[in-house]
C-alpha cells in the first residue's frame, strides 16, 4: 500500500474519534432536558434540612 492509503486511514480514524467526542459532549436536546436542568439547579439552591432556620420574626430583638 502506498503512503497515501496509510494517511487516509489515519484521517478517517481521527474524524471518527472527533465525531464520537463531539456526540458525547453535546448538550442534551430532549424536550424535558431543560426542565431537568432547572430542577437540578433549584435542588442545589434549596436549603438543607439540617441547616438552622432564622428567627420566625426577623424584627424581634434578643435580650
């Protein structure tokens, strides 16, 4: 085989690899993917159950 065939094989393998990486890394496009992302962000921002809560009346002074 000539050197050009080996070069073409390397190019084809590289293109297949690049396409595989691109396909795995693309953002999700399902209809519910944006809803899922929003739910994850809201869950991350929600207060945890074990965190102490503030006073029931913020204007009340201690002492």
